C-alpha cells in the first residue's frame, strides 16, 4: 500500500519539474553554485515512516529554515517570559531582512525575520560563540535524528559580506535588545544558517514538531510541547514573511522557508514535509517548493483548518440495553469538543434512564480536560439521582492522583450490564 503514496509523491514532483521560474540566491557566490533544476521532496509521517522523491539526498544550507529551531532553543533554555521580553510575535508584513524594530516596543517584531532571529541567538545562554553554536547544532541534529554538517564556505562568505545583518545586530544593541557582543552573536547566526540539510532532514525536523517535540524514530523528547506550540504559532503567522497570508490561505500549515531553497511544513499531530528546490521568488521562497506544498495540501487535504468530521462522531452508538439502562459507546479521540457533545447528549436523555454506562474501550486518545469533564459527569449523575458506570478495561479515564473508587469501573460491558441490572432493581425496590 505504501507504493500508492510513493507514486503520488513522484507524480507531484513530476508535475512541477518543468517549472523553471525564479532565480538562485546570488548575494554570495556559493549559493549560486547549485544545480537549479534540483527538486527533492520528502514526507515524514508522525511515526517516522518516510517517503522521498527526486533529489532528497542533495544537501543545501538550511538558511532561514533555522530560525524556528533557534527560537525553540531560546524558549527551551530561558522560558517564554524571558524570550517575550526581547522578541515579539507579531507578523511584520515586511521583508525578512528589514532593518527595523516594533515602534511601540523597540523589540524585533517576530523571531522569523532576521532581527528576531539574531536576537534569539543572543538569548541562548552560553560562554562563547562556540558554546552557543554547539548547543544549537546539537538541538537541530536532535530534531533531524542525525548529526548535521556545516558548509564552511557558505559560513565564511556570509560572515565576510553580511553588512545588512551586521547593521541589524548593531541596531538591536542600540535598542538594548542584544546584551552580548554583536560580532559574536552574528558569528553564531551565520554558522546556524550554514548548517547543511536535505529535504528528508527538513521533513524529519518538521515531524518532530508535528509530534509536539518528540523525535519519531528514537522516541526521544527534544523539547517540550509548550515550546513547540509557541514555535508553530509564529511559523503560522510569520514563517513566510510578507507572503504569510497567502500561504496560510492556500497551504494552511505552519512553515518556514530559506534562501538555500528549503521549505519545511508541519501538520501538527500528523506529518512533516521537506522540499528542496533552489530557484527563488522575489520574496526569497522556493518557487517550486511553494507550488509543491500547495498541490500536496489541496490534493491530500492537509490544510490545518479543514473541518473533516463532526465532533459528535465521538459517540459511536447509544442504545437502551435493558429497561432503565442506557449505553453510550465512545470511540476516536476524546478532546474538549467531543466530550462536551457526550455530556450534552447524556444530560438531554437522563430522564429516560436510571443507569448510564459509558463504554470507552474503543477510545484512542483522551486528554486531561476530557478526563476531568467525564469525572464531573459521574458526580452530576449522582446528584441527579442517576448512576454512571464505566467500561474502561485500560483505565484510560483515571484522573492522575484521584482514586477511581468513586466510580464503578468494569472490564467488560457484560459485567457492567449485570451491575446495572441490580442497581435498577435496587432503585425500583426502594421506590416502593
Ligand atoms: O540572513 C540571511 O540573509 C541569510 N543567511 C538567511 C536568509 C534567509 O534564508 C531568508 N529566507 N528566505
């Protein structure tokens, strides 16, 4: 069956291969020395399974695709509050290398433009440029699941010619955003941009973000879910710079592009995409990279705001199993909205039963909010003179720290039905 997806990927690549629009980045000679026709496409599923097509082994420099990862590292090391004090989260609507800060706050508008990215480097605690870079290099490599290399020629060339970034760093120093030596911070920034990746590395790094900070193949946690949530948020609003609105409308995935020709895109919980094609549009995005992402999103339905199923599908079946005993069978993922539907259904019907049995053995995933809501439901039923029984063989509904003894939990529906019958009989007897 995997061939179907592979064929699909090859087909998308073939469709876009003929598009030769755009130009190579040439602000340093090293970036213009690549094969303009290269097109690599990689897709990593949340479990780490990878599909690859075309030039997926070609290494190129990560450039600005590095920015979300350095931002994540700063958040990871010093916390959101300290990072927010120095870097905003507002889209700038400006080009990536604009020499500007937010007029109201005197901070860079966001961490995806160069000003915010250079500020993010300065926030990584470190004793020297080497120390900071070593942390950053290890962090990126952990996202990719392999040790990444560095293109020393690109680094040296960027360092020798980067007057615009130098202007930005000194401007930030004058606004009190940069504490350290601007030259040292720039050195780390130039090195981070020169880290070498393939489209597959970018797909894997994206998949680690899609998994909330866990690298899928090793199962190793690289950073926290809270850091990832914030990082993905700024990728949505600022990752594609002044083309962010168009990107979100057409593709609908948090993403980041770089002038090396890479794009990484994340569908949270599901997958990561990496594309390499070095011909750029006038905003610095890979022309075919953008087109490939558009096609994949449209034909595979990857837009993160697409509403695919109604939340009431959480209730798989609801029926009267015995007189006075109503069974609710739940399935899928129980999160806030689905659980709210369950509660409202049960509340609407509780005049019609004495005992409700909630069957959750087919539930895949349940979050803390849903657990708390369902615990509250059992109390609510008791107060209303009803009883709630649970079929939960795997103990998925247990709220951490709360003993389950308040609820009556059964391993099978048959056992719960027996208990329900005697509860109904006891009630009817006591009613006279
Ligand atoms: O800072 C720079 O100019 C480059 N090293 C990186 C810029 C970049 O990739 C912008 N993204 N599209």
